[in-house]
């Protein structure tokens, strides 16, 4: 324990290498082993009756591997506590369930990750929770939608899925605080390396660890970190629901944490390179990336994320949807697939019609790109080839 405290005081890149590791649990090996286990053996009946002296009691409750990943994420998030779950989507729904009471109102941004909307319109509605969707750029205007006395849940995503509007987080937090609302943010895009929601004032920080934590498109995992006042509700709901991440996935996520900082820096640099280049292309109407100086979210991104950004953004095609289909079908290096944050680049033709209700999308087709670790010259050539195939104009260079 004293050793962990020491690591937490070191520089970030050193922390990522050393957090969660200790010799005793790994018998001297560098990495924490995978503990596959339901049953933990007790030395006698007395210790079953009073387990206070037991480090672990059951596989769902804890293991050295669970503890290693949990404590690593918790240190990065600077939170009161962190739990692990089997997917990013579960990391979204768990904190919602943890604080929900009948008659409450959930405020959800209109550009939210679509399955979050499906949960709110489905199970959450059935439990008697009202959902109100808000324009992601509402800012301080959120005040009018908040119910007083901790009867609201303010949910946000920064930037929002597919269209990457950057919400005014300080304004949202201030209004939520005045109404004593619960606050939660899906922080998957920024990761705790660019933004730490709990010290900033959020009750819950949500991570789809499937994306940058694991980083190799080979694991589904999520984490939720909580503030001091929210931790009890989170840990108790996690326990009541019987949640835990799978052992293999925890191992992969912990392994991914070791290289998170170097991967993220490369994803960031390559995505910015691609975004700037796309701005010069005649087949592009506009680029949706809050790290671009022309983007409406630029100033907020600068101040909240220390000028950093990650590898997922989109562009609006100056063409029709059929041309977008043809362009994407031609791509060789960009895979067509959901999820993002892996080492390989992906493209998705966003479907925005059915997922927005208060801020309808009226611009052209939106192509979302997850920029991987390939050489960007090859990625540009791939997009140029796709655009040409679709009969769209291109520019060299
Ligand atoms: C992918 C994603 C999730 C869900 O993660 P899964 O592990 O795929 O369930 C949640 N939020 C955001 C913003 C995402 O992009």
C-alpha cells in the first residue's frame, strides 16, 4: 500500500508503467497473473463467520488482478473508488441505475452514444425515470431542465458521439450543482489522461475500456469511477447486480494501460494530421474535430483537455449518401466496423436520423474515422482512392 501511494506521486508515464504491480501478487514476475477463480478457500469456519481478516472471500468480490486494474484506473481518475464491468455500455448504465429513484429526471445530450439512449427509452423509462434530451450546446441553459433537490441526473459526453460537439462542462456542472443533481460523464474519448472528471466536480466518470484502455480491439470492458459522495451507491449497486469484468479482459486492459500514453499521443497526432488534411480536400464539406482551431469547441477543448485530443473524429462529405457508401466500400486500410480506439483505423457512415430528437442533423453525410497507428500517408491515399471511386473531387498533397 505504501508503495502504491509512492507511485501515484510520480509522473504520469511512470505511473502507467508501475501502477497496480507488486511482487507479492506476481511471485516476482513483471505482470500481475490472471486469477481465474470463483471460490476462495478459508482456513477455518471462524474466518467464514468473520471474514474481516480475509483479503479475498469470493471471485466476484475481488482478486489481485481486479485490484490491480481497479487501483490503476482509480489513481488515474483521482476518484474515491472504481469498479469494473463487462462492457462500456454497462459502465454507462450502472451509475444511472446506482442513483435512480422513481420520479427522477435524467438529462441526456442529444448526441449521446446511441445505446445510452436505448437504455433510457427502455429499461429506465420502465422504472419510472423520465428522460429529457438536451441540445449538447445548451450550456448554462440546462438550468431550465433541472429539477431541484437531487431529483435530476445530468449525463454528458465530451465531445458527443459521431458529431463531436464539445459541451460547456463547467457551465453544466455549475447548474447541476445548484440543483444538487447527480452528475456523470462518459469520458471515453478523452480518457483520464486528458480529463479527470471527478476532481473537476463530476460524481461519476465512465470509461468504455474497450476503446483506448484495451486499445487492440480484442476486449470488451468498462470502468466507473466515483466521487466521495457517490462511491457508496456505486459499489453497492455493482455488488447487488453481481457485476465484474472477465479475467482475460482485465488482463488485456491492464496490459493496455502500460502503453496508453504513447498510443494516445500517436492517435492524437495522426488524427490531427488527417483532420487538417481533410480540411483541404474538396470532397469534404467540413471536419468535426474539437481540436481544430476553427471548431466551435476548440476553446473549451484547449482549456479542459489541456489542448489535447484523441483519435476519433468525423467529416461531413460534400456529396450524397450513395457517394459516401461507395467511397467507404472502396477503402482498403480503413475497416468498416463499430467501436474504436484500436491500433487499426476504422470508418463508419453515421446514421443520425433515428438518433436525434431535439437537435436534428441537417448537414450532409457524416463519416466517422477512428485513426489507428498506420502511417497517415497511406491513410490519406486510401481516402483519396475512395473519393475518386465515388466520383468526388480530390486535391493532391
Ligand atoms: C463504445 C462506446 C461505449 C460502449 O462501449 P462497449 O464496450 O462497446 O459497450 C460507451 N460510450 C461511448 C462513448 C462509446 O464510444
